[in-house]
């Protein structure tokens, strides 16, 4: 194989005894364009790939390089009244938070859900967010998306043990019911408190996160929802998590102190604006 535009030939690369398939991949990336087959052949010759195990390492390296070169497109809710800002959807935030925690580069596309552009409806007829573009296909639903991301980018592992995955899962619907309620005696506050107490009990033996020491997918799903709870209930009902639920309060502080959370969270004002329609 000849050298192209200053890129060394296979022979010269081999003579340098490149140890990393990724380095070889980078060297041929410009020369061979977007053809994985040509790149793999080039890398194989350059580093003398003789076994399938080394070949697999090369393919992994190629995938890593491709992920670096092409950020994942993620379509999320824009802020109410501010179509150029990230909005108040906790499910959109969950996906972005997962991408950030896994350090996967992403390109955020903001969707005004009150006036969805036709191009978005063309690629996603249901019009729901979040959506990601993966290998030319558009994938919706935060549960499906985060599972896909876990399979595609297994490090760091964010899988939550099955016996702990449901902790806090009922908090958000009970929060929403209480927030929207106009009747102080309808039991919605009591239902929310019951779920928070259940989480507090779970956290007594699982700290600082739901599965213990390490952050998992369950935390990345719950953190945005607790952000909504603290901001929206504080603003609209002057309500806050009771002080005796010390484990929950510590947990909220822990997940909201994650660098990935701080870098991706929507502004409080946009969360307040997102729930305003229920208080008109």
C-alpha cells in the first residue's frame, strides 16, 4: 500500500513497530477516509495483526476513535420561552447526564416541544424527547437510550444491581401529583412522603448512592427528578424534604454534587417555567 498525502506506508509503519492499533488507526484515518474495511486492512498490515484477539482490539480501538470523532446527537427539550437553552425535561437530562458520566462526546439539539419543527417530526413521528441518533437510526425513550449507551460504552459501568434498581422509582409520579394538587387533604403529600421515607430507609444501608459507593444508572435517573422536586415544590408550595429524612437529604447533596450533574443541569428558572402551566 502506497503512502498518501504524507501518511506513511504500511511498510514504514510496520518498521516503527507500532504497539497500539489505535495509533495505526489514527495514522490511516485521513488516508483512507470513512471505509472501516480499508482502515482495518491498513492497520492489520501496519502492526502485523496475526490473531483474532489482536484484531478485536483493533476494532475496539477503531470504535473508540470513531466515538471521539463523531459526537452522539441527542435531541432534548428546550426551555419554555428560551428555545436556545436546555429545558426542564428530567428524562432528557437523564440521557445527557449518562453521556456526561460516561464521557461520551455529544451534540445537543434543542427541540421546542410547543412548536416541534417538521424535520423533527419527520425523523420521530411521535415527537417525544429525548431521542438520540445511533448509527443512522433514531432511538427514543430514556430507558431504551440509556440501556443502549450502557451496551455501547460499557466503561464506566453504570449497571444497577437488580435488587436495588427500583429504589426511589415512585418518587417522581407522586411528586407530580402533589405539586399539581389543589386539595391539601387528597393524600398526595402523604403518598410522596411515604416514597421519600422508603428511599431514606434504603439509603441507611446503601451510601452514598443507591447501590453503595459507586454511581449507577438508578442515580442518574433519580437525580434530575429530585432536582425538579426540590426546585418546583420549593417555589410553588414552599415545601421541602423533611429534615428528619437525613439519608435522603445527604443523597440529594451527593448526586447534585456530581461534576456531570453540575455541568448538565438546567437552570432552576427553567424548571419553574416548565411547571408554570399547572398554576395559571
